[in-house]
């Protein structure tokens, strides 16, 4: 009860602060009235959900039963005090960790390749410069823990090493879990199991999923997809950052976390459903755009809008407006379009060799 009360009080006091409860500094254009209206209803939802989660988690997180009830609870949002443990359990991170409980410490003790270390070192100050937790002058700055997590991850995944975008994911994991070991394991599960081949050098997984998204859009939002294709707006320009950062640095933080709740539990199909929902919710405004610049600006404007800030109603729309996506449908599209990506990459390599 005290943890729940403390969590809700944090949410309330952050409403009028210059930074939110996660440490993100609010911009000069931040709409306090819009946010107050949102929090008025969302605090009641949080209170209600928290009480239900207290009962559900009473026997321990390792006793959570996978099924429709848990899926429903997660889709309605995991309260902040439960998030770390539920993510660890539902993502499979706890299971993976059982056989190698000291892996993080061991990987932290390995010397990182200089080229990889330099890449990480360059990106650390660029990670969430608008968040007080990553301010280097803050005595409790998360810059060092972030460096640790990314180094250990690179040592454990030499195939990936380091890739831009991982800093935002690892940084946000640290903000939520406040635990280097948990952040390492969640990052590992996300990159190896949920989003395979997104972060390897030629990013075949990412390029494939951009094509998969475009293909799903052509079937589920045909008029808008046709309009995007007619304007010759590259689908990669629209959604690459959505995929590679899993919406971090793209949407309001509370909405990002609600998406992550579902991604850790249900996998990458959630990312596709969010992408399709974005197209459907704002379809009319996207269709009104007549050129590439206008279209990209409209995406940016919508993703920062009050409609996306209202994370609870936004997530309800994600599941109401988008058809259920089966893993088999996604895998089928990935197989078909993945071969296209491989052919395109081989063509590029041939052209480069000729030069």
C-alpha cells in the first residue's frame, strides 16, 4: 500500500514540475493544461490498476500464470512498482538468467574492443540530454551505469557490439529498473529474441520489418498506404526510428512504457499493431498531405499530440482498431520479404565491389 501511495504521489507532484517523474525535462511548449486533464483521469486508472496488480502479484512474480487474464492486465498497463519484475518474468529474462546468473558481472570484467568502446563513449553524452538522470553534473548520474550495461552487452554480443539506438533502450531500461543487471538481461532478450537482427551491422531484421509493416499497411490501411507510395515517401523514413528505439524518443514516455509492457509480454507483433494504429487514428490528416516534407512533419506532430499522450485511450485504440496479428502471418511475411532484403544487400555489395 505504501509503495502504491508513493508511486501515485510521485505522479501527482510531477504534474507541475519542470521535469516528469522519470527525469525528463519538459520543453517550453509543454502543455500543462492538457497534461493536467490527462492525469485527472489517468491517476484514477492507475489507482484502480495498482490495487488489482497488488492482488495478482501477491504470491510472487514467478507465480504469474500466462493466459488471457495476465495479457488483459498487461495491456491495461503495469503499475510502476511492478514493472521491472513483470518485464523480467514475462519477457523470459528471468528464465534465461537462471543458468547464467553471474553473466553480467563476468561480461563487465571483459575488456571491450577499442572501436566499440569509443562508439559507446561517443553516444553516452548524447543519450537523453533532456533527462536529469543522465546529466553528468548529477552526482547520481546514470551515465556510468549506462556505459557498464552497453559494454557488458557488447562483450556478450560480439556480432552486434554496439549500434546507435541501443543507448536509448538501455538508458530507459535503467530509468525504470534502476538495476544494471536487470537492464542488461532485458536488453539481451529484446535484441536476441524479440527483435533479432535489428542491430547487427547490415540490420537485416530491421530492413525486413520495415517491408513487413508496409505490406501489412497496404492490406489494412489501403488508401493511406497507396497515398504514401504515390508521394514516394520511403517507409523506412517513417518508421525506422520507431522500430530501432521501440518508440523511445518518439512518443511521450508514459505511452512508450505502456507499449513496452506489451512488447516484453507478447513480442514484436505489438510494434506492428502500434504502427498500424498510428496510420488509422490519424489517417484523415495524413491523406491531406501533398508532399514528403508535409507527411513527415504530420507524423512528428501526431506522435507528440495529446491523442498519443493519453496513453490509456491510445493503447485501447491500438487493440480496438487493429486486427489481431498472428506470429505465423508475421513469420511468413518475414520469410518472403527477408529474401528480398538479402538480394538487395547482395546487389549493393556487388556494386560497391565494382567501384
